[in-house]
C-alpha cells in the first residue's frame, strides 16, 4: 500500500491510496492521467438520482425516484410522495404527466434507470 499524488485527466490532482505490486500501481497512475476523473469531477458528472418507470397500462404510469437523496426536494416539488415500504419516492398518473415529470427530472440532473430505458423510449416518443 502506498499513497500517491495522482494527476487526473481532468487536470486536477488528489491523493490516492493504491495497493498491489509497484508495476500495478504505476499502471493505475497512468490510467488516472489518461482517462480517470478526480473524485470531485466524478461526483459532479454522476447523476443526482435515478428515475425508475413502470407502466401498468398505456395511460397508467408509475414513477419511482431511486438513489436520489440529493434530489429529494425536486421529487417533492413534482408531487412525488415518500413510500416507506418501498423506501423510495413514488408518483402515479397519466402518460402525458409522466413524460413531463421525467423530462423535468432529467433536466434537473436525474438519469433513467437502466432497466427502465426501453419504457422511457416509449414514454418520451413524440
């Protein structure tokens, strides 16, 4: 184990702790310099939360906010309610309202959950 001052591809530097043989640590430092993001830049580019979609019928949609503590106020402002049993924010309504809410949440920094991408394509098609 060793501590290094790594320079990242974003131009920032940060202290990192690396494990393993010397050659592996050097390889990791080179990777950081070529394509790694510093912790601050990584956090800034990561989604603030995820929207999970569930279609019960063509005009009955359910949206969930997942891993979205940073967007709690965004979900509350759009009519989502905390479901303690599911431990996530939930909303249920029409397709048109669901599409509007999904677009607003994406603009606010959320991302579509991977499992919901096909439904999102169906929901957001014009």
